[in-house]
C-alpha cells in the first residue's frame, strides 16, 4: 500500500513540476520579449562603425593594438558584435532575444550534466526547473537589467560570457564524465582551451573568476577523487585553466592595461583587502534589498528536493557529514569568488558599477539554490507528523503556489512596467532613425535631431557635435555632424 501511495505522489509531483517549468519558462520568455525593443545606444554606434570598416577579427586587432580606451583590452565582445551585425537589419533584436534564450538552455544543460556526473537520480524536469529558476532569479535581481542584457555593447561584455560559459560548463562536465571510461581526442582539449580563452576575453570579471575557480576545483579533485580517471580530469581542467590564465594575461598586459596601470596607485595587498571588503558588503546589501527573492531561491530548491526524495531509506553518516561540509563551505566560496570578480574594478575604478555586479548576483543565487537543495537532501527523510501524507501535500501545495505564482507575478510586472517603457523608447527611437535616414538619402550632411530620454544610464546624443556618441552616430549614419540640443 505504501509503495502505491509513493507512486501516486511521484506522479502528482511530476505534473506539478511540469506546470512550474512552464510558468518559469513564460517568465523567461517575457524577459526575452523585452529584447525585441533593444536599439542602438552609445557605444553600439562606435562598435557598429568599427566592424563595418573591417572584418570582426581586424576590428578587434585594431582596437586592441590602439589601446585608446579602458575597454580596448577586451577582445571577444567586439568580435561577437561583428558577428551580430551580420544578421541584418534587425540584428540587435535577434541577438538580444537569442542570448536570453540561449542562456537558459545552457543553464538547463549544465544542471543536467552536473546531475549525471554526480550520479544523482531524478527527473529531467528537475534539471529544467533548476536551470530555468537560476535564469529567472538572475534576471529578476539584476542590479541594472537594461544595461546588462538589453544594451548590446554592455551585454556583450557582461552577459555574453555567462551565456557562452554555461555551454562550456555543460560541455566540460560531459567530457569529465566521458573521461571516466575513455581518453579524449586532442581536439577536445584544444577546444576547451580556445573556448575558455575566448570567454576570458569578454571582460576582466569572468577571467579572474575562472582563474580563481579552476584551481579550487582541481584541488578538490586532487584530494577527494580516488579513481583511475583522476589524472585525466586534472589534465582537462589544466587546459581550461591555461586558456583562462592566458586570456587574463592578454587583458592585463594589453596597451590599454598598461595605461590603466600607470593611472592607478593601488598595490596588490590593497586590491585584495578592498575586493574582499566589497564582496562582503555586496552580499550583505543583496540580502537586505532583496530578502524575498533570496528566501525563495533557497526555499524552492529545498522543497523541490524534499518532495522528490521522500523515501524510506535513511542517509549514511558519511553522506550527512559531506553535505554539512559543503553547506558551510558554500558561503566562504561565494565570498571568495565574488571578491575575485570585483578585483578588476577595485584595480581600475573602485566599487563595481551595476552592470559589472551581474556575475556576482548570479553566483549568489547559485549559492542560495545549492544551500536549499543540500538542506533538502539533508532532511529528505524527515516525515511531517502526525500524518506523513498530509504533510507532503501541504509542502506540495506551498511549493506549487510559490513556484508558479512568483514567476507569473514577475510576468505581470514586466508587462505593466517594463514593456510600456521599452516600447515607448523603441518607437521614439525608430521615428528618429527613419527621419535621419530619409534626410541622409535627401542629401543632408549636418543634422539637428531630438534628444531622447536616457535609458537606465545609457548615454544619449548631446548638443556638442564633438561628443563621442555624436561622432560615432554621425559616422554610423553617414553624416558630417549630428547634434541633439
């Protein structure tokens, strides 16, 4: 009788989880929809002009060699801007929408591969829900969502490395799984090295985070793994670390990096101390300003694992000790990795600007979700009294209400607040763009246009024709001068 009840519970839980996956997917789809309103802003004009004059690779080489700005040392973002421009008239919208959707695909794939590597037996829908939830909570709590995702120049610097990094992570874990049974082709090692080098080249925070994470992961494998594949695992991670380290060196020792080094007077000890201080302040501040999303990012994975893992067999003592060890290690690792990502800003600017905190916020959400899932594993044998079945149903209903209602609430807020704002800006931008293009066809060379409201801090045209945005926009449209008093 008990086995029949457990089968019924698992079937009901499966249907509930499918609805939760759909609700979260709708929320992700709404964030992707906002990308349809993205338009050229500020640096976008300069980058579009740069890649239109040369091939993407030549544009990267020219900017990197000149080192005229702080961002000149980043070689991957402009490369992918060039590929984006090849998509045609609506390349901006296609790129942004695709990147949002690709990220959650990569996250779901990563969750699936990690689960298989750790030999955890659960449904594919759990992989989907965990990956989608991480993407949803990251978008929901982004310090500046517009600049991070919907402004292409900034997106290619701060969001794109996470998108491509999610796919690389999934691919890496899959290869580590294969190494348990067979050696890999040299092409795999070369691909991991090259892909990591490219990801490190988007901006400094991903590079420093990778260079910090990979040695820690190698240390864990060195001390804890006792299988014939141990050396092969270390070898693959070493190639990945080499790609990340080389990418970081390319950023640091570029002409632009040399200019920054001359401008700053911070020493290594000061950089480390401030990085850890800012990391601590960021984590504490995040807990204060977003207590409900933080609580849900812990509670939902906890209930998810507890509901799925209800079974009569108790956990072993070694398993319990291992879970507690990881639970206590996660906050320390989070503090360390956030500090690693903040270090470049400490070196160059002080406290990171909002768009540079997106990686840190995502790491924090990962940590919260892991803590919740681990507590779910730890308490999976807990039976709510006096009636186990009634207790299970109470938790299931609470999970369903939160996991379905909260993403749909976010959908409502996006439709009510963000969509009207983004649409109004896009329509005004399109009107001005059409006016400029028609004037250029008519022979105009010097134009005065309407200045639009700044979108979440992205710089607009100004009244000074020598202002850098005006210069880039004029060249983009084929004008001599363009001003917006």
